[in-house]
């Protein structure tokens, strides 16, 4: 294949026109970060804002991929054009598995776009790349944009909590409800799916969740808007409950629209993105200072001539405006 | 008990004189962070620099607490004055368990000081508080200072990787070796302990580790210094192998001294601390800007008048020197 020499503008126009290869190249730029990623984001910013963003997370083995695969097939059949961004913050090693799923899913659904995103062991990268990839899918007419992630840790809470609708998938017998509660997923979940609901213990998971929701809703924020996250029992591999999962997601979107919470979520998402970008830029400034003009402070701290605290303060004076 | 109205200077002098209550109060200040923590750190900075800092980590249930308890008893019996800082970054819920261990351990060993440190769900706090607590123990004459942490994630790698000697505890049948490899613990470990070595599978763990070390040492850094992390088989609860664990830790300290690596580790530790302090201070500056003079940029980004990228750049101009 000849080398693609198109500019970012040209690739973007082609991607908006439906060319999958152009979109793939832009997503690679977004994943790598830096000035090209920013340029793509700027272009997409003008055209985005229509997609319903759905985050789906849960422990490894909870059957998320199967569930997402079934949802995508149903959405395509209903004439929609869904995109899936599959991110795995904990393990670069499973990239292969996600890729395999991706190819199988796209084979079946030519109108869907499925992309896996590696993190290269750097969780900060995800916080920057995910919103840009979502914006690009959105600008290219994909709707809904589904972010699929693995695990119940802080990164998942951040990624999924920034969606319009956050779906948490659980299974019997893994203590998932307790884990999710600890990790703070309970606070960000809008829809719970108890998958593999034909297995023993499924009702226990439901009961645990119900109890925790009872407790958390006494003090919760969402309760002010009259919304309690529904619990859907499903068996994705048999197709049982998939319709109800999606209907519940759509009902949540309607709830957001009815209560003005959609705008609140959007603002929260932008704020989170700016915060992540600021943190990244500040970290880069600090690193380049420590390699350059600030190397002396660091050396003096290393040899205990000044304390780490003093070194930090002197570096801040070099770095920040309004430091005295 | 009357309220303790002593100044930080007075508390510090008392703690250096051996008063446990004063040391406890200073550790609480360190844990809370802020100006008082900085003041304690400044005082301790002048007197620290003697302690051998040992990091111990491993999965929950690997028997670390038992191992540490036995080591502490042996050290006290040998006339030393060890301190233990038990941190649990993943779960504030286990604080109680750690506290129970702590009380039992101190009951038996009046010359040891054991302190658990909660993270209050904020992993950044650990990166700031741990080095300060270690410095304070060091300045008060405790040696060695043992940092005990749970799990094999990034926080553990950071905390334990900043020690002079990093000990990773594994057990049969938990896939620990593979997990540790993924998390990057293999690169920072100086001593491996296969605990519960009387259980089936202990030799498999050893073989897995050996294989991984063979592979990693083809490209590893430490190999340049002729050091390969030893693997010690132990059964802490029976007391088997504990002597060998500590002898191996001491041998590693000797290796550090012989090769000049002790100084390199110290410098790395200071650099890591300054980096964490800078990140914290920059994050606070960014947050207060977004609440103050930068609120307008944020609002315009939220209403899509400017892109998140533009908002970030404008905020950076307000924040940093040398931005045009």
C-alpha cells in the first residue's frame, strides 16, 4: 500500500465522509498524543456534540465484551452507527484479546467502528486520549460512542464516570458488588447489569447491590434528581436481557435530558479533560525545568545542602507566575 | 489527658529524646500534610540520613505482616530500634486490621515503633507523606525503617522502589510472579521471599521467578552491578527462613555500599520526593486558578465557545512563567 501522505485536514474530511482508514489514522494520532492529537481535537471540536457517550466497565471475565458485541449488533440492525473504544488500563498484555474481539465484531457489523486503545503502562495517557477519541468518533457521526474498560479501579471510575451513562457489569460469585463499592463505582454507576444471571448467586449480587444502593442513596447526589440506578439481570451469551440493558441505557439518557443533567455531565466532562491536560502540561514543564534550569536545585537537594521542600519551593518560583 | 500545647520544635526535641507520644503527634502532622508537615520535614532533614530503608510488599494474604512482625522481634532482640510504616494504598477499610497488628507488635517490642498510615482514598497523599514519615523516624534514631505495603500495583512499585532495599513477598498458587512482572515489581525488587514455602507450588513460584529474572537480566540495569535479586524460601509463621530473609537484606545493603549504589538510591529518592511535591503544588495552583481567575476559560470551554485545548493553553499562560 502506498504511503498515505494526506494532511490532517484531508484525513479528517475523509473520515467525516466515511473513510474508515482515514479515521483509523486519526485515532492513532490521538492515541500517540502531542501536537497532532491536539490538531485532530481542534477539528473535531467544531463538529462534535451529538453522540450519546456510554461507559461500560466491570471485572475481567464479567462478560463485557460479549455484552458489548451483542449491543453493537442490535444497534447496527436498528440502523445506528455505533463506535466502541475498548481501553484496558491495567494490562497491556490483553491487547491481543481485545483486538481479536474487535475484528470479529467488525466483520459482523460493517457500520460499527471498534477500536482498542493501549495505554503503554501510562495511565495518564488514557485521561488525555479517551476524550479526544470520543470527540473524533462523535464528529464523524458515530452514535452512540461506547467506552469499554476492564476492572473496578480509579482509572475505570474516571473513564466511565465521565460518560453520559455509566454501565457497571457484575457477575455472581466474584464479590463484585463489594469491590465496586470500595472503588467508588457505586457512586458513578447509572445502570447495573448482573450478567451470567443464570448462574447460582445472581440474586445474591442483586440483593447486595440493592442494599448498598439503599445505604448510599440516603446521602447520594443522584437521589435529588429522583433517579436510582436500575439493576438489569442478563445473560449476554444467550442474548437474554440485552434488549432490556439497552432500553435502560436509553431511559437514563431520557432522564438526563429531562432533568438538565446532560448539560451538567457535559460540563463535568470538559472540566475533567481540561484538568487532565493541565496536569500533563504542568508535569512536562516541571520535568523540563528539572532537566534544565532547575537541575542545580535538584543537585543541592540530593546532596542534602537544601531540603526537598526548599528545592520544591525554589523550583516553583522558577516555574510559576505570582510566586514570591 | 491534658491537651498537648507544645510547639513543633518542642515536640521534635521530645521525640528525638525518645518520647513516643511526641513522635506520634508529629507523624499525625506528617500524615495530614500542609505547612505543619513541611515544618516537621525541615527539622528532620537536619538529623536524618542514617537509617537503612527497607520496603516490603506483596499481595494481600502473602503473610507480610507475620514476616514483618518476626523481623521486628528479631531486630529488637539484637538490640536494634526498628520502625515500621504500614501503608495500604488500595483500601482504607483494612486500617483496622493493620492497627490490630500494630498494637500486638508493639506490645511485644517496646523498642520498636509501628505506625499505620491511611491514605483517605487519595494516593497522591502517600507519595508526599511516606518520605516525610521515613525521614522523621530516621531523625529520631530508628533504624531500619521498614515500609510495609499491600498489593502489586503502581503505588506499591513507587513506594517500595524508593527504598534502599525492596523486598517482594510471594506465595504459592496465586499467580503472584506473573502479577508482579506485569506491575513492574520485578524491576524494583532486590530480594524475593517465597513465603508459605511449605505449601504445594512453592517451587513453581521459585522457578517462574527464576525464569523471569533470567529474561529480564538480559536487558536489566542491575546486572551491570553484578547483582541478581536472591529468592529466599520462608515460612514466616513457623519462623523458618526469617533469619535468611534478614541476612539477605543486609547483604543487599552491603552490595549497595560496595558499589556506590546507596548514593544513587538516595538521589533517586530525593528526586522522586521533589517530583511528587512539585506535582502536588502545581495541581493546587491549577485548581485555585480554575476556581479564580481561570473560571472564565473553563466556562467558555464548557459552553463550547473554545476547545478544551484552547482553555488549557490560556490557563497555562496565566499560570506559568515563560509562556507566550
